[in-house]
C-alpha cells in the first residue's frame, strides 16, 4: 500500500469522524429540558412547529430547531428618562419602570421583533402625551392617572404582542433647576403662611380659653358667694326660729310657773333682786343720771305689770 492510499484513508476516516461527532452533537442538542415558567418555540424546517412547555422533550435532529426561548415570569423593564412638556410649557424629565410578563409565546416571537423595546417606546410616547395635558403642579399629583393611562395603552397593544402589562410606575419627575427653586420658594412661603396661621389660631384659642377660664372663675365665685349668703341666711333664719322657739317655750313655762301657787311671789322676788342689782350699778362715781321720781317705788312698778303680792 502506497503512502498516497494511506493518506486518503486517513482523510476519509477523519471526515467520517467529524460527521459522527456532528451527528452525536445534534442528537444531544435535540434533547431539551424546559425549566418551569419557560416556553421554547420550535421551528421545523424554518416554519413554526410547536411550543415546548416545562419538562423533557426530544426533537428531530437537523430538522427541528429551538428558535425562541421565553421566560414566562413577570419581569421589570426600566424606562429611560425622557423630556416631556407640560401644558404650561414646562420641561420635565420623567422615568419609570414597567412590569410585564409573556402570556402568548407565539405572538411574542412572531407578532413583534422586540416586545421589550416596543413596550419602552410606547410607554414613553404615552407618558409624553398624558403629561402634555396636565399643568406642572398636577403632574406631581396625577401619577396614578399617568400610570393608568400607560397601562391601558400598553395592555391594548400587548394583546397583539402576546404580553401582559401588569403596572407602570413613575420613578421620578424632575423639573428644571429654576422651576425647582421657584417651587421650593413657594413651598417655603406656604409653610410660613401655615405657621403664621397656626400661631394666630393658637393665640386666638389661648385668649378664648383664658377668657372662658376667667368667666368660669367669676361664675364659680358668684355662685360660691350666693351659696354662702344663702347658707348664712338659712343659718340666721334657723337661729331666729330656734330663739323664737326657745323664747316661746320660756314664756310658756314662765306663764305656767306664774299661774301656779306662789308663782307671782317668786317672780316678784327674782325681779326685785334684779331691780336692786341694777340700782346698785347706777350708784357709780362720776355718774349723773336723771331718773323719774317713782323709780325707787318697787311696789308701784310691780303693780303696773300686774304682779301682786300673794300675801296681800
């Protein structure tokens, strides 16, 4: 066997070895293990054939090919900052984030070239159109309105792209520095106005509370004084009633005693003692008193009040 024949045989063996290796490689590539929440789009001879769900799958080598792989889990896509003009011609910079998921892998593969890029572009254009209808102040207040409008537009287009837009959130709305400074001055002025208003309301309430306290104190004092006078009047009335009752009892007992045998004599004796005691008090030194002439006539005075001597 010549050297040329040996080289030819070696080359043929190498070629067959390469073909065999390619066949084995394709055979292994035809075995697919699809993870959970994933979908593989299979094309047969360049045409859509089937969608592989999670699990084990075997393809026909050299005929079937996995053309697209889709993750069915919800994913977030950042929307880059863009410049928007509000209705009052103020330029603001807005960025956000989209939460989407693939619902139809076939439409996501063949309905649009790149659904992520398309969703970003549509979110930006919708955001610009919505902000263009709002004043600058309302753009900060109507974030939910902007997000809802973007979700509505994206969801309508997503039905054709095989995706579902769950929500869209605006991360930042950044006005120019001049506008930001003006807004800060406005906020500070509003804060100062509220502080002055709160202080005036506090002073007003303080004065009201103080006047109400003074009024309540005056009322309490007047009521206390009135109650004190009532109590004093009731005490005096009770004292008068008690004295009157005691006097009446005394007079009643005195009448009983006088009407008894020897009662008038005893009363005359007691009055005589008091009479003599009073006369003795009039005889003080340096005392000048003008008295009636019959003052020393004790019997005359007793007879004038009806007290007669029982012995007569």
